[in-house]
């Protein structure tokens, strides 16, 4: 397995290189001039010439690509055109929001979708099965932006004077501050060091940071702010996982060894979970890995609707402003997350089914 993992990681290098080249090229093909987008349509030719020279946009695209690739190999994603700040720092600030949102949404989709699919398969053709599958079809059909607005309207406005009220925007309520755990512990690092950037990244994961600092008020508030966007983002993956679980379970429940297990008098729960569900897991795990890409794609709209300063929202704003360094860096990071998720799925096959050998 170790050799397979190393080989897959090495194969991911040309994949990431290809994604970087394609993203770099396509971002340059976006209609519009970055100078006009940032400085306005009335910007003079002289001003735009200085603007392009400042950000290296006056050079031929192959030369720009070569310079950019060299900088990326050194861990430098360049300076944001819009914010005039290093893209790496912006990643440290924005990526934790998307990670929290994505992991929470995936957890909801898995914890609700799999039991719903199992129940639907076990109760096939019953009213429970019909309700579950109708709900799954509705979930797949609902756009994230529409569901997000409806959830915000219901829980933030209609239920504002009830215990069910939930905050519609932001990560924390006004007045609350998530104090970085390394400051609480009294740690100090040089601001340009790798360790400083690492602990800053961890501290921007508010839920994890509040657990490390034992700040239960911030923890509760951060979870409350995550509920609505996570539910909105998880709906489509949840529905797909539920349908795949049902289909896979129905296929396994028809097998002879399941009938033999029932004939031996094993408990129903043992037959369903130990024999049927375990053998139905492979396609379920595969579809869960695929949904990671759906979560990243849906995060663009979800973060915009709920006012979350994450990767999706800033990527949308960067495309509008023709901020090439942010577009390139954030796309590569998202692609890397998708590659890692699929690698984890492949490695999990061996744990699920020992008969599988990774050659």
C-alpha cells in the first residue's frame, strides 16, 4: 500500500501541472482587461501600461507562465491584483472557512444520506421508501442558491423570535473574537516562517481553534453560523449518497449469502449491517469521493449567499476583477483537494474489502 500511495502521489504531480497550465491559459482568455476591471473604464493607456508592467502582464503569455511556474515551485503564488497582498496569505485566511463548510456539509450528507438509503432499501416499496426517494429527488433538483435563500428567510426572519433562530451570515456574531490558540498558549514565531503560517491557518479553523482554547461560547456560535450554509450545501450530495446507498444495498440483499445468513437465524441487524452494508460500501465510498468536487463547486454560491469569506466567494470576486493570481492559486488548491480525496477513496478500498490488492 505504501508503494501504491507514493506512486499515486507522484502521478498527481503531472495532473496538478496540467491543471495549473490550463487554469493559467484559460484565465488569460477571460474577456476584459484587468486594468479596466480594477481602475475603471476611464483609465488611460499610459496608466494601463504601468499597471500591466507592475504585474508582469505586458510579457508574452509563455514567458508569464514560465515565471509563474518557477515562483510556484518556491511556494510563491504571486501578489493579488485586487488586494495587493500575497496570495499565500489570502489562502491562509480564506481556505479554513471553505474547509469547515465543506467538511461539515460532507458529514451531514454522509450521516443522513447513508442511513436514509439503508432504511429505504430495507423497507423497499413501502411508504418510507417512497418518502425517502421523493425527498432525494427533490434534494437533487433544488439549486443551492435557492435553498440557501429559503433557509435564511425561514430561520433568520420567520423564526427570529423563537429558539430555532439561526444566524444567516458570517462566521461569528458581532463582538465575538476567536483568539488564536498559539497566542493563548504563549507561543511566538517569526511572522515569515512556515510555522507561523501553519498555526495561523489552524487558528482560522474556528471550530478547531475554539476546542484548542476551550472557548465554548465561540464554539457554539461558530457551529450555529455553520448550520444553514452546511445544510444548503449538503442537500445535493446527501440525496445522491442516499440513492446510491439504496441501489447498492438492494443489489447486495439479493445475493445468496444474504439469504443463507438469514436462514441461519442471524439477527436482522447483523445481516443488514455486518453482511449487506459492508459489501455495499465500495460504490458508496466512491460516490462520496466524487461529491467532494460538488461541494467545492457549490461553495462558490453558498459562501456568497451566506456572506462567508471563503475560497468560493473570493474566487467569484477574482474572476469578476480578472485577478489572475487568485484565480490560478485557488483553482489549484481546490484541484489538489479533489485529488487527495480520490486518493483517500482508493486507499479505503483495501480496508473495506481485503480481497482488493493495490498493484
